[in-house]
C-alpha cells in the first residue's frame, strides 16, 4: 500500500475515498443513535456507542495488519509514548466531543464546520512543522474558508447560530483531529500505519467504553442491526485512518489536508438523502466559500 500511496495521483484518489467514508459517518452516527434508542440528553450513551465503534475499529485494523502488512515490525521501534498521546487526542477526546456535538446540531451543518479542519491543519502545520511555511496564499485561504464557516452558522435576521455543546463541540473535535494529523506527520513517519492506527483506537476507545458504561441512562437497544451499524462505523474508521495515516507519513499535511474539504460535500449530500435534512442557502454558500478557500490554497503561485 505504501508504494501506491507514494504516487501522488493515487494518494489523491485514496484521500477522496477516505473523505467519502468520513462524510458518510455523519448520517451513520445519527441513525445509530435513533436505532440504539439513545436519549438526546444522554451524553454517556453517546460516548458508549463511540467507544464500542472505535474498539471494533481497532480490532479490524489489526485484521488488516495481518492480511495486508508487508513490512517487518520491530517491537523496540514502536513509539508507544506517541501512540498513547495520539490515542487520547485522536480517539478519546476528539470523539467524546464529536459524538455529543453531532447530536446537538444538524448533520449537514456539522459537515461544513468540519471543513474548517483543512484550514486549522494548515495553521497548526505552520506552527509545529519547520518545512511548512506561512504564505499570503495560505493566509487568504484561511480567511475565505473562515468566512464560509461563519456564513454556515449565520441564522438570517436572528443572528449567529451557535450552541457550545453542538457546533462548539464539533469545532473542538475538528481542531483535535487537525492537531492529530500534524502530530502524525511530525512524529509518526516511521511507525507502521496499521500498528499506529489500531493500537491508538484500542487505547483511546477503552476510556470511552468505561465512561459510557458507568454514566449512560438510555436503555440501549443492542441487536443485530445495531451491530451492523457499528460494524460499518468500524470499517469507516479502520480503513479511513489507516489510509490517511499512510498518506500523512509520505505527503505534506497542509497540502493533503485540503482534501478534507470534501467531507462536508459528501456529509451534506448523505445527510439530505438519509436524514431528510433541508439544504439551506447558508449551507450552500458556506460550501462555496470553503471550496474557494481550497482553490486558493492549491493554486501554485
């Protein structure tokens, strides 16, 4: 897989595939809540569902390791300290905020907020990675993309629509995701992507399961349909993060991070299709500005 990803053309194609998977997670999570009978005011139940999904994703990633891995992994070269830090940021805290936040906002709105990931990733990359330089082009892209996020959250004459436990939590999760991507680029280049992804899922999901099991108040509907929904969620995470980690180990995080702007496109379309949400003019305009930002960032000048 690494040889394929080294070719930029295939890295771009695989990046878009990953963005589709992550975009499909938005309606999936909401449908999972409904089927599992998770109450709207039950953060513990939402955290429990997240923990189970990502623990399953960790196991599936190890299945991928035994099937697809071609390189020899030496135990003394595995950076367990980094994996523990990554598991806390990318799985435990990111998805604790994301699963609660997503339940308190529209899936289509959350999808556009997630688009800010690409611009946050650029900003964090410049701070933490020495060969990532700030340019006027990147600055302009950040401004245009931010305008898109503001337009998306505007609520007509009523003013700015923002709920901290909704849009705020989604934005915090998005920022943590961008931070994790930069850390992978800086510290995870020599780590086996299967081991890195699978282990951080297992470690990060464990506290989510414990916290959720102790605090949930919903009568969770555990049945075969829920198992299928969680299995698809696990597939999204195991496949998406393994490919994405491999891409970040080879290519520029600020350059490829811009492809995360496709998440709101896929997420919005799928939310409209499967959740029956309305495609508002604010969301459409927000997407347009986000893509303008992407074009500016990718324009070679």
